[in-house]
């Protein structure tokens, strides 16, 4: 069996006992690359549809990602091709990204987390984890998820600030963070969810974060809004990525190359989930594998305030370094190649779970550390 895989997928050695694994650049995959392939393993940069797979022998597609907007699911189903992905695999990595952004902004503004309201738009795996972390940090969290609200779902036992809120109510919060899938049709379509009208509601003193999909925000409208003021903005995703407009990048507080979920643990979970699905498809027993083991680290400083938590997060990975690397790429005019190079060479970033704090921990910060999986000696 021949398995063509995105070269950026971790733990590809898992698949070696199942067949020949052929790594390829995910963004440049062509039908010719799959002429004799049985299995295709991708990430979000590969568009999987009839143009790629028609007239190929591929019968299983696995995407080591939480989203599926890059995959033509109806076409795969009609062609009899099995599909699997990895919902929730990098939820904690995304939540830690958002937490670092919020702490960084709050510390710079001199604002206590307990005084901040946060609108979480999209409360699935990643948004739900963000909700729990920021609530544990003392923020007043308001959750907006119209599909879940319409279905009668509850929010973590329906204990968060009165239940579901509208998009307008979420946009009135101090912090707005987006965690929706990208959908272009239907009652709850999210493409350009934040267009001219929605962006006009955001102003100075607010923080907007997008770590979901680039086209959820109309980037042209966002640039126009920022040219006349507007909120502080942090973008991990861009509407035309790998292109990052220099004019827009120059106005964001922080920018990164679609790596919010790029923790070692999150990416490995994604590969494991796809591997297990492929084994099920083939009717073979998966190799013995345990859960992803946290990277243990000793932390000897006290945790007494927001700045201390921020320092702990930055010790694992510092968003400022990634912003500087993307700035060099964008300002150097090599965005398309550089964007993918930054993703391919992204440093090993571990989640905070596994850290053991040997300093003192203020009672007010203990719930957040527990939610993060941090141990207190």
C-alpha cells in the first residue's frame, strides 16, 4: 500500500508498518503525485476534491486537523472514499495561544483579568477550551454559538454568564476571540462573519483575536477599520494565506502563520487519531500507543499575578518571536514561500501541561493552573 502524506505531519513513522509512506509538500500536491496512491494524509493547506483525486486509486483520506473546510466531503462520500480527521486534537494549543495573547494585552494595558469580559464566538472543542481557561483566570466569559444555541445545547452546565449570547453581545466584550469553522452557505454561514457592519462595532480598548480561519474576517474591511482606529488585533490566520498583506500586517498587534494549534502534543494527537481511523478502515489492530505524554518541566518562580502566568507560557513558546519571524518574511517580500517555511520549521512548542511549579502559587491563580494541567509541588 502506498501512503502519500504531507511532509509536515508528525509521527509519520506510525504509518510505516501499514505501507510505503511518501512525504510530499502539502500545498503543491497534484493528481500526478497520487497516480498510484491508496491513502492520502493531509493538513489544512491541501485542497482535497475531485480535481485532486478523480481517476486516482485513493480510497482513504485522513486530515490531521480539526477543520474540514479544505475537503469536499460530499464529493468524497459520492466517490466512496473514506474520510477521517482529528476534531479537538489541538484545542489546548489554541487555547494557550489565546490565553497568552490576552495576558500580554491585559498586562500592557494594566487591566486585571477579573475586570475583562470575553466574547467567545464558536464554542466547539477549541472555543470550549478557551472558555474554560479564561473563566478559570477570572474573566467574565460570554459564549456565542448560534448553531448550538438553536439546538438547545448548554454551556458547561449552563453556568457561564447567563447562557448563550448574540454576536452583537459578544462583540461588545473587551476581548472577542473567534473559533468557528469556515462555512459559506446556510443560516449560520461564517465566511465574512465579521464584515463592515460587525467590525464597525469594535473600537479602541478592545482586543480581537482570530485563530479559526482567515476568511471568517473580511480582511479588506478589517484593514479599512484599522486605518481609522479600531481594536487591537491578533491574527493567526489570513484570508488569502499564504499571502499576508503588508498593509494589514503592519496594523496588527501580533501576527503568526496559522500555527495557533501547532503544539507538539496537539499535532501528535492529530496524527494518532488519523492513524487509528486508518487502522479501523483497513481492519487491522493499531500498534500499542499511549496517550500523548506531557513534557515535564520544573518552574521555580512564584505565580502571584498575570505577568507570572504569562512568563510561564512564554517559557514554553513566545508569540513575540513568531511575530518577528513572520514580519521578516512579509516585509522581505517572500510571503508565499516564507509563510510555509515558517510552518515547516516551526520550533518544538510544548503545551504547559507537565510543568511542575515549585514556587508559591496565589489562590486566585490555582484554578487556571489546574485547567492548564500544571502541577503544584
